[in-house]
C-alpha cells in the first residue's frame, strides 16, 4: 500500500484506502445490499472503513458487479484529485484520467439535442490510440447518466468518429484534432485532451501535469460553443480560460 506522508492525516488515510482499492471493480459476497444499507446512513470515514474491509476481505462467494461501490470509489477519487491529494503516478495516470472522464458526467449538463433519442446511450469516445486499457471500461461499467447507460467507443481516425457526449483525443491523434474539433463544434460534445491545441479551436478540458499531479484547464468559451454548462464545482479548482458567465 502506498503511503502519502506529505498529506494531512485525513486525506492521507483516504488516499491510502483509494490506492489500495482502486483496482477493485467487483465487490464479492451475497451481503452487498445489506452492506450498502449499513454504509448509507453513516459518516464518510466510517462508510469507507466498512466498505473497505468488505472489499479487502475478498470473500469467495458469488462475484457481482457493483456500480454503487464504483460510484462511491470514483467520487472519493475525484474529490481527492480535485483537491490535489493524490499524485497521478500513485494510481496510474490513466486510471486517474478514467475517473476524471467518468466524473465529468456529474458536473456537466448536456443539451437534449446532443442525444439521438431518449433511449440513446451516453457515449465516452476515445480518438486515436487508447491509453486507458481496461481502466475506462471498468470505471463506467454498469453506470448510467440520467438513466442513459454509459458506454465507451473507440475511433482510430477522424473518419470513424460518431456522435458522442465526451471525446478524449489521444496524443496519437493530435494531427486530427483540428478536424475533430471543427466537426464537433456546436454538437454538444465535451472534448478532452492532454496536449495544447495548435489551431484556433480549443478543447473544452485539457489535463495538465503539475508536480506529478493532474490539474484541469477548462475553456469556458469552447464549452459555451458546444452548448455545455459546467458546474462551478468543477470550475473552482481548475485553471479557467475564456469568459466566465454569471449565474
């Protein structure tokens, strides 16, 4: 287990739990529902203590996917990450970024027209080489956004691109990024990258690496152009560029 000696006590304890449990995507045992009910009404520290003990116990009874557990873990991860409590290398850079992509769904509002119909899934797309491995699939498995199932789609080139609500543009697709941004303008897509834009158009969110921690750079003008509304909770800890509206 990694130990974060530079962190305040409470954050260090949570970070250690997170590092130990991040790779767990299944919570074993027939007592899952009872465990969730028991954890639901108590404080944060006790809740993660209960769930953490059950996960580490690793009972060999039937293994079921546990979206509620992953949601709680992802939420904890996101809180720690936004507050700079966890360095990216401690968890694996793209495990961290997968958690960010999932949590963007909780802090961004998409226009209704960005979906083909009321039953259409919520799509997180990856353009170019996929750096996430199984991390992104495991993070979103069984999850929904406003009742829509979350799915991951991969596009090797711009010609493969299909409508999606979030698009991560990998470094390998940097030469295609300008075309992708042009094609997706006003389409209700949250574009995300980890490199600086070279064209007049910019992605909505860019991952920055500072002191081995991941920070966010958010272009509110790009978000507005895409018809997206970003929560102030996501904007506060980010580096914001563009004109921030009121309200």
